[in-house]
């Protein structure tokens, strides 16, 4: 599965694996792909540095990348406390009532919320970059549009390629105009933030729009046959996220959540603003249902919603309250029915890719 982009980055397979787990990112890279560590959950620079130290020590000198979340436009002088003060009291009450309805215990006294999406705030993301540029990161990806121009320039000065996700050809053209090196065409089927265009339509539209920039196909991909389809549509690789959630190396995934993922079908996800304030595909739960109830409040815009629900998510995860327990995940969850190592996932992907190529060769009369 070599392409021009994979050769440029020095990886065997054009499989880019996004994950919040350092052990998964390192395993993806060791397996011959390109591991990309998600930085959004790191609030303190030393926490990110600690995990990048670990990744660096466990990738055998092979390349890896970092995914951050930062807006293209900078807002001056706004602190997290300022943003917290914008959250209406009625929304706070709704969260507490929903938790109480399901008997979710409080966090122990003195224990801070473990799930804080402060990484959505630009000053936090910039602190993460200050750390990342001290490591041999080969790719910087941004999940919230094109990064600010000075960030792109700084990455290029360090010899780092810059990528961003796009849910439409129009978004992709913005990335090209901003001087980015790679566009990730993320279809409707994907986990996390996604637009409304399916991958089969989106990938060739983006390829055509940004040519000759390389494009990675993303959204609903979890088999070698789907990888072959993405490359046939003009992509130079694939961007996979959800498929790694049930791997052995994803040690931070709770047993209860893993059980729910393994049991879920492809129709058991929903695009909801309940987690971050922007439409994000995730497991459908009684938590997402509560936010869809017309008698309840509408989710707040980003980043207010994420700050509002941060402690609630921590409590739900800590006590594994199954009716409310969820995670961002794509429609490929229906294929995620066994827990296995990252290497086993790679072996399955490469075998499926070979089967697809053999099938096409037979159809074309070349086998």
C-alpha cells in the first residue's frame, strides 16, 4: 500500500492512524503505518511531553505525527474562566438533573475532572505546539480547519507537513489556499466532527478540487477493500480513527465502553452536538437522547458545550454508567466486533487490500 505520500514520509503502508492513545499511535507506526497522536485531551504541556517521550521511545525511529485542534482566527484576551461564565445556569441544571436521574455519583472530593477539552482553546493548542516542535514530528494535523498562518509557517520551518480535515470541496480549497500540504477528506460516516457528504462522493470531489495536493480518504473505512476503494477514488492514503478503539493497546478505554463498542452495529451512532457543541458522530446513548429531547435545552456552541459537560463526562466514565457511557465513533463500529492487537488489525487490512486488488485484476483480465 505504498503511494507517493507514504514514500515521502518513509512509511510502508499509506495508513494514517489517528488515536488519543500513545500506545496505539506507536503500535500503528511500528506496524508500518503512520501513527498520529491526538493532543486535544492534554491540558498541561508537561503531560504531552511525557507521552511524546514515550512515543519517541517506542516507534523504533519510524515517523509519527500530532493532531491538534485550533481555530484559524485568533481571539485575543479570552480566558477559560471568561468562557465558563457564559454558560447559562439552566444548562448546568439540566446536566445535573440528567446525572441525578441515572444515579451518577459525584467525583471524590479534591478529584478534578479528567476529561477537559481545554485543547479546543487556542492558547492551549499553541502550548502543545511549543512542546511538539521539540520532537521529530513529521506531520501536524488540525481537526478544526486550516491552522493560523503563523503555525503553518512555523511547521514548515521545522520540515513538518501540515494537514487538515475537510468535509466539503469548498473547505478543502481553503486548506490549499492556506498553503497546507495534505487534505483529509472526512466523510459523513466518520467518528467525531463530520459534515454531511458521504465518503464515496466526497473523496473524488476533494481530489479534483485540490489537485495536485495529496488527499487522505476518511470516514467509514475499516477494511482493506475500503482502503483500495479510497485509493481508486484518487486518495494517496487513508485516515483511520475509530477502528483502533477496540485494540488491545487502547488501554484507557473502559471495559464497559469496550463491550458497548463491540456490541454496536453500524446504525448505533448519531451525529450530535451533545459533546462539543458541533455535530460529532458518537455512540447513541441516553445522554445523546437527552440532548435531542425537544423539552430540554439546545446544546451550546463550541467551546461552551464541551466545558459544560466536561465533569459530567468524567463522572460517567469513572463510574461506567452504561446507559450514558459513549464515545466518538464512526459507522464502522459495526465491523469492530473483536478485541485484538493493532498488528492484527494491520494484518487484516493488508489481506483485504490484496483481495481487492486481485479481484479488480481478474475483472480487468489481468490475472
